[in-house]
C-alpha cells in the first residue's frame, strides 16, 4: 500500500479572499485554478492557486475567521520565530533552478517586498519574505536533496530518539490498513487525537460504509453551481439519514448515540 507522496493542497485561513489571491498572483505569478463555496461549510469560500498538476496553495475565507494576529502564538513573525504547536511556522515553495530563484527575488524587490538574500542551506538555496496575513514564505530550489548526512544523531539523542527509533523513522514499515473500530468501542480510550466535531456525528460517519459516504458526498454537480449543489447536498444528507436509521434498526447499539464516559 502506498504512503503519501506529496502535498495535494495546503489550506490557509484568511479574512480577505480577494486580497490573498491577488497577492500571490501578482507577486509570484500563481494562477487561480478554483474558486467556490466550500463543501458543507456555511458562508465559507475555498480558493486554490496552482503549483503543478497535483498540488495547490489553498485559502479558506469565512466571516468567522479571527482577524487578530499574535506573533509568537498564531504566527512566527520571521523564519526563525516561535509559534504555537500545530500552527504553521512557515512554508517553502519550489522553483526549478537558481536562475528562477533570482528572478523571484528581483520581482519581490521591484514590488517593494522585503526579501532576504539567497541563503545556501546545502540541500537547498532559498529566499524568505513575509506575505499577506503575516505568513512567512520561502522560495527554494533543490541543490542536492537530502542524504544520510542530513540526519543528525546528536539532535536525535537530544530529543531522546534512540537508535532503534531512528531506524524505524528512516525506514518505516509498509503502511497497512487496519480494522475499523467496533460500534461499541470507547473512543475516549482508543483515540489519542480526536477531532472537534461532535463525537456522536463522527462515530456515525465511521460506522457507515465508506462507499455509501463517498456516494453521498460525491459532487456530481460542479461546486461553482450553488443552487444545484445545494439541492444535491440536501439529497445526500437525506440518503445518509436513511442509512443511519437503517443501521440503528439493524444494529441498535446504545453507544451509537450515547458516548461512553472516560474510564478512570
């Protein structure tokens, strides 16, 4: 079974979709490839700027997105800045050559955007700047890529990563599918990282067959057609409701709608 081999899209929150699209379009020449109401999210817009056939930089705009930026908490502020765990410290876009990197730097300079000089990091050469919404961005070109010398055993030991653990990290076992959780499983005990969706809703989705979920959520209507999409979603939710009722009748698990309490 194949493991992930790239980033399909990286989604950043914004309060001004037009401004962020124009910034990356004007500054880096990234084309708009998609713009529509986000699936299942009220008053939320999804915008995508193309990087290549399989990868985009995406933005999510909703009136409920906070506008306050807190350097050191929500944003790093610069390439070596600190920010809260789980937030994005920075991201780096790729170009094919050093000549391309220098052209990007010239474009940034001409538009009055403060940009670092080219930094040689052995495996890449890169420049960095602060973009709209205080997002830290790098643009990089690969020099030689990572090799066996790119992993510091000293750093590994400093963070209590043993030699055996380091070996597993560098050569992970082949990914294998696992059996789904049983209907009466205690999620509070089994799930270390849980979503903030209502747990009853998440349990219901996990109990329903994958093919039914895919069929119900499949966008037969283009997302740029809001009326058709709205009708399609209502029909999809109706099908899910029927399936949920059928599942409850066939397998009336009490824990389907009553989450177990955490054991002491």
